[in-house]
């Protein structure tokens, strides 16, 4: 096939560089061809069509758990050149892996079996939905002859109604396709896949277990690559929005820019870059947007997270007389228990297709990237806020030097992790205190960064690390995972080994759910201690390249990092770090108390 497959802008640069091209792999036609080639009749099946579609859009690794309803489909996925089927230990991790993969590649896919698999993966799909990730969730469904009968099947709740799984997926996917006949299978599959790409949300495809191997005329040719119709701004609305915003911001004395997480789905990172370069404003990021804006930008001032912002950032943002937020999410976590000191009348709020200026006016059908590009040509340069930041900024001090063999402190651990970062690394931060410690890391040019803030599902990082590392084998992933989270999803370290991944996992063993302790303590936050290195050694079982160690002090940590980045650089390295149960970041202490206060508000009077 001589059609050239290219990439849509997936917003997140491969190297945190404002000027760098994005690295998504969502396929689109770059040059037209008169017709796509015929395929071998034995390969003109539903299963092979679906497999070819996945390869075409860039989901060349598919995460799966076999079950009797999806086995024939898996045969056809395996048979497709260019598609790599990765078996996971459970469906939840398969979904998390597809999530991590989509963050780097632009789209991810997983395959599970009917209901028992579907409901197991559902939590991961909900997380991907909350994070606006295009994810193709494929389920092997019942035999097409069983639909509409009164039969009761296994893997169900014992009722002849097979729609339970579908109904569960309807709230966490943007499109659902139940393929139980061949006549409309082609249309349903292509509509589902293209909808995931257009909406940047997960979709659900159920394929009857007796259909994947049957040839059908609709699958007789190679699928035509998608040419997705671009979303367009209303030109009059765009001009009006830009004019109003420029007037609003040009009147301000010390305006600032703040990047939010929805810049990814709006594919507006490069446009935000242009604006930042043009206007000279101080540039901050919300915590869940870390990695979307390169931190080597000359006017970057850090993470804005209210009371737990990086040093001097909140003071500049909250004292500004105007702020532009691009794609923000103001939830209870990102607002630190609704305690941000922001005023609506000072704000320009951009959503992917909407602009609101102060208390009004509002402009719909205006795409964020179009708005930012146009605004960059209309704003006057104003460096006042950054100059104020530069005047008050005091460089952060270093943690006190450890005494010989002194028990390791968390701030010392992250001081050494900081030194490991480069353009050839990426950081995955698990829900918990790693959120706050990783947020303080300064990302060098090219260093990736991911965490799941909106959904905040503990255990997400194990599967996400598997998927992310599989999508960018040229990078070494550094995962920071707490012991409580690791216990939820530990099994798929096994899959990392099978895939030959060389991730470095820092398992932070502090004896429990530390983030929950700081919100509301109780005996339920203490967990059974595991021999984590012993567990990973048992999983390794002599197959694959794996190295584990346990560290108690800084000297041992330095030696472990030297090993992991030197003689063991081609291994999966698992470093268990023993720290005190009360050793947390100061940001977690502050954040926990504020979120606790928000959670414990009494009911409003009736």
C-alpha cells in the first residue's frame, strides 16, 4: 500500500520542548490513492480488519487477557504483521497499560473477555475517560446465535439479558459497538475507532466470539486510512474572543499564563508555546499539566497548586491582576480543598472549544489552539510578573547532609532521582506522596512525565509504566510507587520482564497508605509489609533480565543507582527504599489537612 501514514498532533511533545513536534501516532491520510489493495480471501475477516485498523492508527501493541469468548479474535490479532499482542496478568493492568501507552503513542488498545473481563477492566477505562485518552477496549462477546434467546451463559450474572456489560460501559466510553453480525461489522468498528480518535475518549467494541474468523466481502480490501475531518473554529467567534481577550489582558499590569491538563486533548501545546514566547508573561503549570510545558522555558516559574505550589509560584499567580488558564480542571484535589485564592473577574478561562473572559462574555465554537495562535499576535509584551518572580525567588536549599548510615529520608531520595533525569528518561508518579515529590522534580528538555490526577486510582502506575515503556523503548522509565499502591497491581512486573523492559522502579516502603493518613488516619491505613524485592525475585524466576536491591541509607541508594544506570542498565531494576512511616513531603501535610477539611464539611442546613 503506497498510502503514507502520518501523525496527528497529540499535543504532548516527546521532549517537553515548546518548539518540538508531537509524537502521537494516530494515523491520517497524507497522500491519496485510487484504491486500496485487495487482501487474501482467507485474511478478509473481521478479526484481521480490526487488527489492521489497530496497526494503522498506531496501536501496534495491544494488551490482553485471554478468555474463551476472545480466543479466536486473539488468533487473528496475532496473525497480523506489525501487531504485538502482550498478555497481562489481569484485566485491570491491561487497561492501565493501554492508558500509559496512549499517553505517549496517542492511542491505546486492550482486549478482554465478556463481562468477567469487561467489568474487571472497567476501572481503568473510567480513568482513561477522565484523562481524555483515546483507548479502544475490545471485548470478546457471546456467540451471535445467543443474542435474543432465553439462554443463560457463563461469565454472566445468570440472566438471559447480555446487556449488563454494555450498560456499565456506556457511562465511561464515548461510543459503544456491539458487533453480532457481519453485515454492519465494518461500519461499527470503523465508527468506534474513528470516534475514539476524534473525541479523545475510550470506546467499547464487543465482538461475537463466532465472527472473527469468517471472511466477508466488506473486509476484502485493506482498510482506507482515516482522514478525520478537522474541527474548525467559528471565525467570527474566534475574532471576537481574541479581541476581547487581548483588550482584557493588555490592560493588566502583571498578567500570567497557566497551563492546564486539557491542553493535551485540545492539541494546543505548541500554540501555548507560541503565546508564551510572544507575550513574555510568567508561565506556570497546574499539577496535572506537568510535562506539557517545557520547564527550560525562560519564563517558567513552576507548578501552581495553591498552598502546595512550588516555591514562589502561587504568590505570583494569585497576586496577578489577570491570568489566562488554558485547559484547567479545578477539582477538589487540584484546588487543594477549594482553597485557591483566584478571582473569576481576573481570569480568562480556555477550554478545548470555549473561551470565557472574567464574568463574561463567553465564546463557543472557538478551538483553544486557534485562539492561542491568534492571541499571540495581539498581546503586548509584558514581563512584569516574571520580573517580580525573579526578584523574590530564592533558590531552594539542599536537604541536610546525611550522617553515615543514617536512615534514608524521602527528600534525599528525590534529590538523587533528580540527578538521574535526562532527555532519555520519563517519570511515572503513582497516586500518593509521589505526586508531591515528583512535582518538585525539574524536568530537563526531553524528559517525559505522567501521572493520573483526576481519577487518582492507586495502583495505576504499574500498568501505566508497562504501557508507557512499551510505547517508547528508547526511553528509560523511572517509576516512583508507594508500597500500598504496588500491592494492588504488582503482578504485571512479570509482563515488564516478558517484554524485556529496562524500567527503574523505586518502591517507597513506608508501611501504608501515607496519603490517606494525612487526610484521615486510622488502623486501615497500615498494611502488611511484604518482602518486595523477594516478591520481584520470585516473579523473575530466572527468566529475563532483572536486578533487585533494598536500600536503607544514602550510601546504599547511591550504590544502587550506580548499578541501575551502569552494569544493570539493560535490566529491569527494582529498588526497594525503606523510609520512616511519617516521612512525607511538607506539601502532602498541607494538602492533606485542606482536603480533609473539604471532605468533612457538615451538611448544609435543610
